[in-house]
């Protein structure tokens, strides 16, 4: 009896493992985009909505331009990342905080934000 219940636990574990493998995993890109959205909307992190309209965002400001059609505006994703890292390089008097230069966001958070903003 004891053995049986143990083996059924093992069987359940095996089934669980197999079904986990079979569940289609979100692509790495999707996960990164989701993380980027979270960081961008977080008032204590990117806080991009204070200055930018972003589709789906609430209580947005308009100090900066709406972040839409970003692939057309940034055919080069590396340039977008560079601008988020330090907008003052391209626009010395900007109000936008240099998120990378001042360490407001980590490098991996900036990667995620770049991926998300580029998807808009
Ligand atoms: C305090 C206000 C402020 C915050 C916060 C802010 N921005 Fe900006 N952003 C601006 C302003 C102003 C501009 C216009 C560029 C300039 O100043 O020359 C700009 C420009 C941009 C641009 C360039 C748009 C274009 O088409 O030229 C991107 C991309 C951008 N911001 C992304 C972000 C992201 C992503 C965040 C959050 C992680 C963010 N911004 C947070 C103020 C802000």
C-alpha cells in the first residue's frame, strides 16, 4: 500500500513534468517584452508614463512624444537602446532621465524596456 502510493506520486510527478514540457512556452522575446512593459509602467522604475503616452497606459503625461510606431522611428534598435540609456547624448537639454548613465535602471532592465518600446 505504502509502495503503491509512492509510485502513484512518482507517476503524477512524471505526468506533471511531461505536461509542463508540452505546454507551449512563451518565446523569450515575449517574456522580455512583458518584463519591459512592467519596468516601463512601474512608477518607481522607468516611470515612462509620467512623460509619454504609451498604448494601454493610464495617467500619462505629454512632456515627451507619444511612444507609438517605434519601429518606423527607430529602424535601428541599438539607437533606441542608446537613447533610453542616455537621451542627453542626442538631446543635451532633454528632461528625460539618462536611465543607464545614472543607473536608474539596470542593463538588463534597459534591454527589456528597449524590446518592449520597439514592439510598440
Ligand atoms: C521626465 C520626463 C521623461 C521621462 C520620465 C521619460 N522620458 Fe522619454 N522623452 C522625454 C522627452 C522630453 C523626450 C523628447 C526628446 C527631447 O527631449 O529632446 C523624450 C524622448 C523619448 C524617446 C524618443 C522619441 C522619439 O521618437 O524621438 C524615447 C524612445 C523615449 N523618450 C523613451 C522613454 C522611455 C522608454 C522612458 C521610460 C523608461 C522614458 N522615455 C521616460 C521625457 C521623458
